[in-house]
C-alpha cells in the first residue's frame, strides 16, 4: 500500500494529569498535539501517528517540494 498524501493537524490544549506527570510539566503549561494520517491514492489509511509535546519544547518546521 503506497502512500499518496498526508494530512497533519497541530493544535494546543491543556494536558491530562497523566501527560503533565509524564512530561514533567509545570502547572499551567499546555501541550501541543501533532496528528498525522497517511493515505493511499484510493483513500485507505496506512499510517496514524499522534505526538503529545510540551509547548515550551515544541518546534514545527516543514520543507515541501512543489510539483510541476
């Protein structure tokens, strides 16, 4: 199943108590959620990934080649 396109979503929210403990977050610090879904040309999902990151330690950067 060959990947054809990817959809990513990035958003912030307050952490759950478990996330706050696991990430050693100070009180009041939000987390950033990065969710990625990779699909075939026919629309079948071949990958789903979700990352939970401390907002103060999160960076997001992309480089895309633009097709002809």
